[in-house]
C-alpha cells in the first residue's frame, strides 16, 4: 500500500502495543478507538499456528464495559434479550445487545464477577455510551465505566498446554466462557476459556495496563516449547466456524434472528429488555435475511474483501458477501465467504452472481460452519 495509518490521540495504543511491534506486527486496524494488530506479515503461518498449534493475539480492543453497583445485573438484563435468570458468578455468557428496533448493536461476552459487578467484553461499537444512557433513563443505581482491563487471547489446539503451564492444572477444568480471577507473579488477571475462534483457547484479561509487555513476554516464554507465535483474530478461521463480526456482517437493520442467534433471544421472560416488542414482532413475522456461508469460484482470493460484495439473482439484489478469502481446509482448498442473503435464496447450493473486487464471480450458498476435513 502506498500509504500509512495515522496514529494520534483520538485512538489509543494497547498495553501490548510495544510488545506487538517488537514481535513484528505489519498491519493494524482501528477498533473501539484503538489500534489492533491484524497481521505479522505471513497469513498462512498465522492460520497454521491457530489451526495446528498455538497463537497469541492482542485483543485489548475488546474493551470491558463495567457495570458496578446494586443494579449491575438489572442493567445487564435490560441490555440483552438473552435470559439471565440462571447467571452465576464465574460463568460467562454470549449476550447480543439490540436497539429498540431489534437491530443488533454488539455481541459481547458477559462476565459476572460478583452480584454487583459485571463486565461486558464488547465488539466494535460504543457500548459504554449506550449502557450509561440506558442506566440513567431507567433510573438504575449502577456506575458504568471502562476499566483498565485488556484481553490477550491464546488460541489453538495447544493453547491449553501453554495456559496450564502458566497457571496450573485447574485451567483445564474451566467450562466454555468460565473464568477465574487470579494473578501471575503479582500481575492481576482474569483467566477465561474463550476467544473468537473454534480452535479452543483462553483469554487473559490483564488488569494493569503497565504490565502489558511483561505479560506478553511471559506467555511467549511459556509457549516456547509449543512453537507459539503472534497472530490476530483470524478472518479465514472465523468464516469456517461461522463466527459473527459485528459491523462487517451486520448493517443498521440486522437482527439476531437473521444472524442465527435466535436461541439467545427470550421474548417470554419478565424483564422489559431493550428491543423486546420489536423482537417479538420479528419472531412472529420471520426473518427477511439469513447469515450463511458461500463457496466462491474463480482464482484463489489473494487478499481479504475490502468492502461488501453485492449479490444478485435474476438481476435482483439478493444480499451481500461481507467477508471472503481462501481457506486451505474447505474442500481441500477453496474460496469462501460469509454474509446475509434473502431468506428465499438461503438454501444450500443456491447460485448467486457476485460483484467481487477482482470481477464477477459465482457465490454458492453453504451452511455454516464449513466442514474443514480433519475435525
Ligand atoms: N474476546 C473477548 N470479547 C469479545 C470477543 C473476543 N467480545 C466481542 C467479540 N469477540 C465477541 N464475539 C464472539 C462471538 C462468538 C463467540 C465468542 C465471541 C463464541 N461463540 C460460540 C459459538 O458460536 O458456538 C458459543 C456461543 C454459545 O453457545 O454461548 O465462542 O474474542 N474477550
């Protein structure tokens, strides 16, 4: 590229920034007003580490929105359509957040640290503003803030070995989204079994931004025998696994039913959560679009899609491809994509015309997740 990313005070550096530069980062994106590493220059090696070994990712951009006070849980329940009746400290949940029209705003992981302390580990949108406004409008006794907490992901089939080496055997007992508050030689942390991949792994939520380089180096040291290397949220693996990227896969009207997240919406519960009436109506009327995978023909896609690719069927708009790339594992090597398609065209195998950045291609609907051979 003949240009650079401008750094400045409007966006922030991660506590792991220096460590990622030392590790050879070559590309950043901007996410939640921060810089997030997206490449270390060898995408194939980063994919291989994630799917066969272990990778470490700076995901401090997944900011924590902290709800503290007697109404912390009450606010969480108002913010998400998911039923939180059985929530227990130490067990996280995936919780979509919608606006009053039922459109999805964010898809955080909720971490209940105590009865009066909840973190929402957010995707890319300004949830601290939203949560604070809703708390005030509902007259709740809760303080909404963004604490000094920064997740570092350790992902891949060998991640458990690395994390057990750092913290002990107990980490093997953590359930999915289960977490525990602990420390590493005085560095305060939360250790969780979570992460934006289906390869297995953990996230270390660093609770003191001054210790970023120290923590990074300790993970590198612990991973040495397992060939650990740096990576980032992986665009290919996430498509294979059918994980959602808010803002990429969603537009201003996308609702949880379209994304296949209907199981996290409970319109029967007592709580008057934001979007309840709209979501009840959508549940009744049915969804207009569906989140699906695509097999895309033509030469291997050398670079990720830079914008949404329009889809057509019989000359009419049919939806879009929001992300696309070459998967070495699907069908032994195939271009794949994900995106929203009109419900009437969502059947597996439906062929759609696709305006890709490298010319017209055919996108064939595929159900998610993609089969990747071995697993
Ligand atoms: N790490 C942290 N916070 C985050 C992300 C992260 N917040 C925003 C974003 N990423 C959250 N996105 C997801 C989406 C899906 C999953 C994890 C993070 C996930 N889903 C499982 C699935 O789809 O099968 C399980 C869902 C369930 O059944 O509960 O794992 O990367 N800290």
